[in-house]
C-alpha cells in the first residue's frame, strides 16, 4: 500500500475561509470508489460527521449542504460553521480522507476548493 503525500494533494485555497462561507469541495480519485461508497460509512457519512479534536473539545467545522458523486469523484457543498485562526481545517480534513482512502487503496488525484458564498 502506498501512502499519499498530503503536500502533493492539498493546496491552501487562494481565499480566506470565515464562518458562514459556503465552499464546494471536488475530489477526484483512482481506485474502487464505488465499492467504498456502497458502504454505510462512505463519503457522505464522513462529510456529515467529521470532527477534529483539540484538548478537551471536539470541533465540527463544516456542515454538509449538498453532495454528489460519480464512480471516480465526489463533490460537496460545505458551510463553514467554525473557523480557527490557528488550524487549517481543510488540510486536516484532507489528511483524514487521504488516510481513509489509503486504507481502501483509493488514491486522490485532485483536490479543489471553490468559494460559493461568503
């Protein structure tokens, strides 16, 4: 199993994220994404329930507003509900998704974030 290098996948968006922004995240993959998505713990569940932790707290920075998928990609509209000045939540999210995909032999080939509102 090859582990993906997060620095080769993730680039910080060219705009600032603030609470209330709505972004579109589009991720293209190689591998058996359809099989992964057939699980109850597919991308929609991850996007809906993803959190990160800081000492003493669970942080849920995004709220899923919309989701679509193909056999080789997914797209999600995410509302920024909490934004830390110290933490790049999108990078943490990308790291977690890459980790899950690595374990499923799925490779992220493209990670793109666009600002929809805000």
